[in-house]
């Protein structure tokens, strides 16, 4: 769905929005801390109402860290989306273990997988050369040595297989501002690789378009692996640097796709286990993973119209986790009871100076964190 309009405002402004309170479904597509704060604010704002919106929240993609923290911050919503059967089982275990109704958890599927099915005969028909694509990530791995190892092995693979094209798919052009800046960009490290073969090159742009011409997808732990698996493209999750939580490739254990560059050099082309794909929300193009969600929403709407919904009860309260919750609420401009904290008059000089100072400090922090810190770290290791 495309929105009819977009508005950016502090959370306290949304809490006071009368039109928002009349909606049927309200989706909290936010971090866990904001979702928990919003639920406290809405619980106070909507207390005693016969009719309130149905609150939906969840995760955008793969959940492989901070699962319990994120789940409990979202506990209290009417619907918590799980993107796979694997996630749904884990989520229910956590909620059952702390006494949160697990009926709020609804299984769907990963929402970004909808690519063209792999054509395994395109190379045989002479439409393209066999193409290997390594999908780079900004932080897995992070160190200069590990990244250089990957580039050197990609170059070696290209030399061993001159009949193949080897692509290193990068996330951004040199100097392009992105959310995650890299200390050691692959395009700079490539100059340190001796004898780069002509059939290895760097590519940019849309991952889906690159996968359209890929015959073997290689990565450490990028979600590009899930995209290629969904299309039926042979996919390798590299084990050269170990199988470690820090790398994120532990998520793919049991997928059947763990492989090293040595194995790829020898001709390996792993294909994902179908049962693992289904369990992890990687579904075929003709599947509709949102049937259960629509049914659950219909049930909640009918329940609301007939008897009204129960009042919102977020998992965290001041008596249960006051030391944690108070900080979350304060950062969103809320009191401990979910009400708005007093704000200085918008037009006051003191308030204007404070806003200007905050903006200036945020800008200075971004420059230091995103521009200066990577350069300093690079100087220390080059």
C-alpha cells in the first residue's frame, strides 16, 4: 500500500491526534523502544474508549539478535508479526514463558522476496557467461584483513575459472552517504589485491537486477542470500571466517548452503533445503503469506465492533521494570504514566536556542561518527 500522505512529528503529537484514534488499524513500524512508549501513551490516551484502533507491530526482516528484548518491547500490541514459522515458534516460547498471551503472534512471511525465478539454462543457451556474485555488507565482516581475504579469494576464483564472470556487488558508490558507512570499503581494498583478473569487477545498483543475471550467489550473511534462495539460485554462505554470531552466518545453519571458497573453486553450487526455506519464511512467488494476518484482523474488528477491545496493557510497567521503562518514555517526551512531559513554549527564545543547540550537536555527532571515526581507524590500521 502507498500512503495518501506523510507527516513527521514527535510521538507526543501522534498520541494527541484525534484522527489517528479513529483509525481501524494502526501499524507501529518502529524500533521496540518507540513501540513500547507509544503503547503506554495510547493506553493512557484511549483509556475508557469503547472503540480504539487495532495495534500491529513486528519485525521487517530476519531476527537473529536481541530477540527477547525486542519481543517484550512489542508485547502489548494486538498483533505481533512473525516473518516465518521458525520465528513464530520462538516468539510464542518467549511470550508463554513470561505470561504474555501468545495469541497476538501471527505468522506471515518475509516481505521483500519476490524476484524472477532462476533460469538455469541461460548459460547453456549462450545468453550470458556463468556469473558468480559476491554480495558485500557494511559490517560483516568489518576488519581490513577479513575483507581483504574475501577479495583475494574472489580474485583467485576468477583466475581459476576464466570462463566465469565474478562480480563484487557493493552497496554504494565511493563517497555516497549511506546509513552504514564502512571503515574499509572494498573498492579501496581492491587496489591491494595483486593481479586482479579481467573477469572480476565491482558492480553497484539494485540487488534484484544483479541477481537476474547471477548463477551462483555468494555472501557472508547478507539478506541477498534469502533473495537468491527464493529465486532458486545456487547460494553459498561463506565459512572462511568461521560460522559465528558476530558475522550473522549462524542464521543459515541447516540451510544446506554453508560453503568455503575452496569448495566453490572445486565446483560446489549449494542449493537451499526446501524445508529450511519454508520454515524461515522464504516462500514461492505464488504463495500468499498474509492470509492468516487478514483473518486475524477480521476477527479483531468483529470483536471490537461487538464487545470492544480490552484496554492496552504493555508488558513493561513502572512496577515491573521502572528503571528501564522510565528511560524509554523520557526519550520520547513522555511521563511515567504515558502522558506528555511539559514542553517549553514553542516561541520562547530559550526553547529556540535549545532546539538549535540540539540540531547542531546532532550534526556534529553525525560528522564525527560517520566521517571522522572511519578515517581515524583506517589511519591506525593501514
